[in-house]
C-alpha cells in the first residue's frame, strides 16, 4: 500500500511540475480547434465533389475529378474538364457544388487567416518550444523581474556566455525583453511554484530576485527555498530597501541580500579614498562587478580530498601551469593572509583568492575537480 501511495504521489507531483507547459499546450489546442470546423467542412466539400465527378465520369478519374472540384469551389472556372461534367446531371451537380463550396471556401479561408494573423497560435507554439528547451538547461541562472537593473545583469551574462531565463508577469516587459534579444523568458508570476519549475529551478545554480518590492522578493525566496532548500545547491541573490530587510531575507533563505543605495555609496566612497590609485581601484571594481569579461577574481576552497592539501605554492606553481596568481589566502580560522610567497603551505579548509583570465580560472577549477573525482574513485576501488 505504501509503495502504491508513493507511486501515486510521484505521478501527481510530476503532473503539477508540468502544469505550466500543459497549460500552454491546452491553449494551443484550443486555438487550433478554431480551425477544425471550417477545415473539416472544406475537406468534406472537396471529398463530395471529387467522389461526385468520379461517379459522373464512370471511369473513376481521380485527378480530373479532384481538379474539377478545386476550380469549382475556388470559383476559378477553367471549363468542364472532367468527363461527365458537361452532361445535364454534371452541370446540376456543379451548380450545387458551387453554391455549397463557395460559402465553405470563403469562410474557411477567412477563419484561417484571422487565426494566423492574430499571432496567438504562432506565439503559443514558440512558447511551448521555448519551455521545452528551458527544461534541458543545466546550471543556468533564473532572473526574476526585468527592469533596467536586470538588463545590465543580462548583458553581463551574455558577455560571459551564461545561460539564463527571465521571468516576469508584467506584459509591458515583453517589448523590453524582445528589444534586448533575450532568448529564454517566461511571462508568468515568478512567485508561483509552477512558474519556477517551468524556469528549470531544479537544475538552476542561481536565482536572482529583482521584483522591486521587498514583500514580493521575500515571497519569491520562500517559494524557491521550498523547492531547493540548500543554499549550496541553489544560490539566491536579491535586493532589499534597508539593512534590516536584507537580514530578514538572508534568514529566510537568500544567500545574499544587497541594499543598492549602500553599495552605490560604498563604491563612490572608494574613489574618494583611493584618488592616488584610481586605476587599480577602478579595475578591481570592474572585475568584482563583472564588467571585465576577460579577468576575474575567484575563491577556491581547499577541501580535505583536494590534491593541494599540504603542498607549498611554489610546488603547484599555478602561475606557470595555468596563468593564475594567488593574491591572498584566507586561513581556516578566517584570517586573511595577503603577503603570500612560494613557501606558504596550503591547509585543509583554506580559501585561495585567485586572480587571472576567466578561461584560465575555469580550466584550473575543472582540472582539480577531475583530480579530486579521480582520487575518490581510486580510494573506493
């Protein structure tokens, strides 16, 4: 019984998770149904006309019968081409087919043009295809709320070639999204669970809550954390109006809540205090805020299974092997050691502050991750 209940619960959960995609598919089918009746009537008229001319010809001449039906219904009228159509019976049949077919033909064409020109069915098809593509993304970013700030963030992601999905229920945002050529976007309420699931939250690595309202951002954080509880598996960053609100957001599940006015004031103040070294200060700011596409500063935490544990910096020689420099080391007790040298040993739990080109840092991270994985497999065997 318990196993049956678990299976039913799993099926129900999967059904809910696909509800947004199913909703768009239902809308698409409803739009398509508008074409079903006129198209059925048109096909019926063509079938009756073709069969009628085939019977009149007494030779079952399908090609001529079909062609005669089309030019009759379409009011083209090239003459009596099908054998038997020039007889009294054939002309009576053609007359009734013309009266019946003209009405059906014009109505069908009008409905088809109206449905297609409205753009609804085409947009629904594109949305369904896009939602399916989003479900295939891994390690992407979900950007909730699209405004000027989000546009700057999106531009940085494009430069870094990071996959991201924009979610916003503001219909006016659509024009703004299309203007900036955003590949993946969902025009639904980002606070709702089905919307986040459709945005691929189960496979995302970062969610940015930028709804320009503290209450909405808090609701979004809570909803996201109910789906992905671990801060390590899914990082959530958001904006807050005050320090107090930022603390509450972090308590509720945000990895970091930023107060924009405070950040702006801090950044401007840094130029005042570093007038003599404006270039370095500006460079570090650009790197920290992702404005330098080629350079980056990252933190690499040395875990117990890392091949770096116990080695000196001169032994691993990251600068020679990867073109990456260690500019500081944060010790396990939290103290920051900035006067690094080749004689410094790497301890378990230390964090290396690395500086270099973005691609070199990625390459280093990949190689040491693979080395750790290989060591784990070796010990297991």
